[in-house]
């Protein structure tokens, strides 16, 4: 039951008011927008209206979050994107587990992102959530070997939307 956690705290869908039938894309935030936040938010406008995006964690500064919120308003998808904020490790894992599809969309051209991506990937893997991830060596190899998700080779919103649709 995803409406309440073990301590009877509200589940992610209840907390954010997400209907039970909606498809929840979860993106574990890093400290910057290079984690793929902009890509995920831009793809939302290309997905059916029953798809919502939830960022779990925080951004290092308010500028990235503010820019993403402005973009969501322009795209008229702000009502389908949620910022859950930070959570204690157990709560974080429970929230990830409530997602229907996890996103690890780090830019592989940024060396630090290649190091951070596996951490987010393993968080989603432990939560048993199918994953879409960018072409980062270790992550992509595991996805290809296990079939637990898809590798996104093209970091454009249309490519992500197509991959999400196919992965559902």
C-alpha cells in the first residue's frame, strides 16, 4: 500500500496529491541541474497527461529550481511536476519505490556526473523501480545485461518521451 509508510506517514502519492492511476516518474535529485532535471521537465510536455514527474532531493541553489519552475509554467506542465525535497534515507527509499519509472539522466560529458550517476542508479535499483538512464558506462552495462530498464543515448526531450512511452 503506497498511501502510508511503515510509521503510518503518508506515502508519496498521498503527500503530493497524485492520483493512483497516474504514472510517476521519479528523479533522485543531485545538487545541480546537470542531473537531467531540465531534460526530464522538458520531456513532460511530450508525455500523456497522466504522467507526472517527482524530483526527490534538493538542488544546490534556488536558481536551477526557479528556472525549471518557470520552464514548466511556460510549457503548461507545472501542475504535473512535484519537488518532494529532501528526506531521511529510509523515507527517500520508500518514495523512490513508489515511482513507476526512475530517471538517471546525468550528462555523461561531465566527469563528476559519471561518478554520481551510479549512486542514484543503485538507489532506484534497490527500490526495484525500472530505470531509464543516460549512456554512463557502468549504469548502461547493468541495464543492458539485466533488462531492468532502458539506456537513453540521445539526451533530447523527444527521445526521453519516446523511451518513457516504450518502457511503460
